[in-house]
C-alpha cells in the first residue's frame, strides 16, 4: 500500500469475488456473455426507436430509448473493470480512477431512478389523463424531462464524491467490493468522519425512496383507473404495458431496497456484492426483453427494421 505522509493513499485494491482460478474463469465467461448480450439488446432497442419515425415521436419510446442508453452506460461503469479484475487478479485501481468510477456509477444509478419515475409519469398521464396527455406530454416536454433526468442524476452525487475524496485513508486501501463504493470508502477512511456517513445515506435514500414512492403512487392510480375501464380490450392492453413496467421497477428497486435492509455484519458485504450485480448487471440484461416481448409496436418495428436491412 503506497501512502503519502502515512494518511493519503495513491491507489485502492478491489477484492472482488472470493473464488479460485476455476471459479474466476466461470465468472469471467458468464459475465462476459451477460455484458455482451446487455449491450446488444439495448442497442437494438435504440436502433428500433431511431429508425422508426412513428415510434421516435412518441414520448413513451423517447423515454425507453434513453433508458436503454442509460442501461448501456450503467453496466459499462462497472462490468469492464470487473471483467479486467477477473482476468488479471490484483484489483489495483488508482485513487482518481476509483473516485471517477464512484461518481459515474452512483450518478447513473440516480439517473435510473429518475428515468423510472419519468416513465411512471408518462403512463399515469396516458391512462389517467388521456384527454390532457397530448397537451402535457409533448415532444418538447419529453425532451426536457429526459434532460432533467440526466442532469439532476449527475449533479446528485457531486457533493458526496467531493467530500469523501478529501478524506484521509489510513485504515487500509482494500475495498471489499468489485466497484468503488461509498460505504467501502468510508470504512477505510480516517476518523472522525462527522456527519458525512449520515449525509451520504440521506443523499442515496432520498433519491431511491423518493422516486420509489412517486412510482408506487403513479402506478396505483394507473391500476385503479384500468380496473374501472369500460373497454375490456383497452384494459387488457393497458395492464399488459403497465405490468412490464412494474416488473422492471420491482427488479431494480427490490434489489436496491434488499441491499439496504439489515444483514448480519459477516454477510453484509457479500450480500451487497450480489445485490449490486442483480441491479447493475442482471436487470439491464432482462429489461429490454421485459419491455419489448409484450409490446406489439416494438415487434412490428423490429420486423420492419430487419426487412429493411435485408433489402439493403
């Protein structure tokens, strides 16, 4: 461990996963496949929306294409580094690279919460306020919503990252994770930390719980409205769309909330790694399938895109 004046580290060591050579090889092959499929699926979603003039004008698909791009960025914030560490054991990462990863990873996580909220708002307006939907959810408003999700998400963690980066790290330079995480960084920082751990917890929980409550209330109104609909076909179609959104929300928030629930101290870190993998690697893999398998418009656009490519 290299230190300056005994308190400032120049690099950290990411422990990653505790596995032997065969276990590391299996994880490398498995997560390489997961990463490749995730990139391919989400790129296909973006291509479908961009190439189809009709879908490209609809707010729901503008949000979906941006969400797919977010998923590509989110999984790329951690997976390449994790795959590198599985290939070349050691896990050494420079101080600045660690904090850059910390900032990007958590900012994208905050943006994902905001995008899920924006998609819930879109469904709420479409189902519960259908007459006002075209006037409210215009293209300009939708693009403003997209911009706000990106900007606010990347501003949300500026203060925690800056404050933690100014700490001295004297306990150790070893982080028991596969990604630079605020909890692990605070664990190896020199006391006193003051109110910084509480501040970081408030920053994280406010965006997670705030967006989660907004989504729950929005979809509660949507489900209640659909249950009262007089047209059975409209109600079935609406439930089909909403159910796919709810599965994605449950997959993301379920793992995030489970990660913050109390665990025994001995298993907390390992549980955190597993939960982080679920919402950062596995969820982006399944989200495109969940959103699109039951979406006739996307299926039609995909068939049209494939026919166009074949003709070319």
